[in-house]
């Protein structure tokens, strides 16, 4: 049995850790800066040893962070649920129970992602204004659902293609109707893929900025819109901005950490036949 070169293995391990640290370093620096005073955040060279404080987090909450957080949570959860509700049957029809024109439908879904959002903002603004949906969270729910739906259908179709056809045929032979076949036979198999798709939709909805900043104001602003408030003519409030960014990214990091096993398994489905 070949054991390989120990020096090579150590070098590869060290390189892997170095790359991981480089990717994680901006997040670590954001967390450290969020516990500094503004005077400590502006020092050059940067101050590594300092007295931690929670003043910046208190300042973020005093500036009205929670309503923006609630708007982001509502829009993200609602749009993700709607995406899954629409994408599951669409992906099922386009994979396991294929219909004529499947390739054309998939091409159409993909083509909707090719339109730059800046090219559509004026008609979307006019439509939202006529429907009295400006500065309304439901406008963002509809837009985020439409934004994530094509990607979700493509992803979930690849997961559905991994379901053995023998399982579906056995269920049909046993007399299982479509709802039973879908919810009791197919969905348990592709559950990790659904979790991965949901997490990606959550990330895209949570971090979306362009629609939110153009279609909301005081009532329906989301977390990315709140973060822009720290960019002023007087300069950047680095410590408070870092604290706000840390609070904004914390829910997604917690969800990603809790669902990491499903995420890795789901994203690997369809990679190996």
C-alpha cells in the first residue's frame, strides 16, 4: 500500500490551511473591528490588541436595525417557500415525468437570468407604483421569487434526475397517485438537494441590494439597505459598519452551519454517476 510522501502531505495541508485562512480573514477582521471603538478602528497600522466593547452593537440597534432585519427575514423566508412550492412540481415534470418541450422550457428559464436587472428596474418601478407596491415587502417577495425560481428549477431538476426510475415505477405499480409518489417516494430521496437549493435562495434573497434600494424607502427596507446608511459625507463609521455587517451575516452563517451536511450532500448530487 502506498503511503505517499509525508513532506508532500504536510505541504498540501499547510497550503490548504493558508488558503482557508485567506478566505476567512475578511470575516475575522470584520468581527474584530465590530468590537472596537471608532478611534481604534481607524488606526494605522491596524490595532490588534484593544479593549473589546459592545458599544457598536448597541449603536446599531439604536439606529433601528431590528425592523430592517424583520423585513429581510420575512421577504427571504416567504420568497424561498414560494420558490420551493413552484420549483418542486416544475422540476419533477421536467425530469422524472418529462413532457414535450422540456429542452425549450429549460432554455426559457435560463434566458430569464440573462437580462441585467438594471435594464428592468424602470418598468418594475412603474408597475410597482401603479400597483401601490412601492416601499412594500410584497413587491420584494414577488421579485425575489421570480429571481430565484429559474435557478431553483435547474438545480432541483438535476437532483430529481438522480432518483432511480425503478423506485418511481414501483410506486406506480403499487397504485401510488402523483401526490403520494412525489411526497413519499421522490422527495425523501432529494431532500438534501432541496435543502441546498433553499439555502442558496436564502443567500441570494438576503444579500440582494439593487431591487431593495430602488423599490423601498422607510417601511420595507432590508438589511443591505440599512448598511448603506453608514456611508455618509463625513466618511465611514468602520466599527459600527462592521458590527452591523456582522449582525446581518450572522443568521445566514448560522443557517449554513446548521445545514452544512445537507448542503454538501445536496450540491454533490448529480456530480458523479
